[in-house]
């Protein structure tokens, strides 16, 4: 059994895998950690390896390592962003500076399609990465996620509880403040994805495959009517990055 964790800025997603079968899965806020009952259940699951992709820094990595050793008796393995892996070339000038969550999603996307791909992670931040059919990562874009966009406006719209206005339904110009905010959010995301498609057309003859993940990813796919939603894209990439043939130790910084 293998326990895999995707540690993002807001929450940690985890799953237990037995070869290609998912046995257990769950999520918790980064401020919480595994609860006692889940820890005990995992302790009985004969976990042989613990694979982690984390953007949360060394202190959080140490806490996870201590938990893994205490409950599972397993020293965890942390993925890092590499210059190249599994036929994919990291496009960053300093490859290790690419967020490991983005790198893992890129690896997974490249493994799922032979075409060029645009990988959108719609979470606390919205990241968009471009990968050619030859596995060349061209780079990416980072923009605020829905919550951060609304936080930026909150001081100017004190009368509106922006956290409670729900997802945008369309990008038609709004006729009230709430509608205008929501339509602008979707228009900005639409524009970012469309621009990524335009950039990739300079490198590819065929349209790129759009792959979407992240906490708001399922909503985004449903509203833009384009792309494929992959809930576990980062975890799938973790499986590739830390395959038994090639392991990486240490935390991502």
C-alpha cells in the first residue's frame, strides 16, 4: 500500500493506492492534519511507502515526516521539481523554483496525452502551464484564485459579503455589483486560458488538450464547457515522479 499526499496552500488531499486501485482517500485543511481515527486506520493499512508533494515548506514537511514515522513507521519521500523527468523538460530558468504541485500536474498531463496540453490548477491561485506535444514545458501563468480576487475587492465593497456570492455563472457584463464581480472573474479566467491556447498554436498544428484540476476545477470545466477535469492530477504526477525506479528525498522549498 502507498499513501500519497498533495499538500497545497489551503488543504491536503490524500489517497491510499494499492497498485492502480484507490483504496482510501480524503482531505483536510493544512492547519488541521490527520485526525486520530484516520491516523489509526492508516496505521492498520500496512503502508509501505509515503509519497508527498508539498508547497508548504520545511516546517510542515518535518511535521508530516514525524507523523509518518510515528504512526506508520515509514520515512516519507518528498517530490521536487527537476530539470527533466519521464520525457518532460521543465521550462523554468531555475527548474527547482517551479512549484512542485505544478510540476507534478505537468508530468501527469504529459503521461495522459500525446498532444500538447494546457494544465489549469484552479485553487487558491490559478496556475496555467503550457506543454508541447514533445514534452517541452514553455512556462506558465499565475493569477489569483476566486477567493484572492474577492479579497482584493473586499475593502472597496464592505456592504457585500463577497465570500458568500457563489460561483460565477457566465461572463456577460453584470448589471449589479455582485454580477459584475462574478462575470469579471470568469472573463479573466476565460481570457487567460484563451491566451494560453493562442501561445501554443505557435508551436502546434493541433489544438491542445485542456486539463483542469484544483478545488474550483470541476466548476470551471462545467461552466466553460471545455477541457477535462482530473481531481487527482497532482497525485497522479506524484506517482510518476516518485516511481520505485527513481526516488527523490527532501522537501520542496
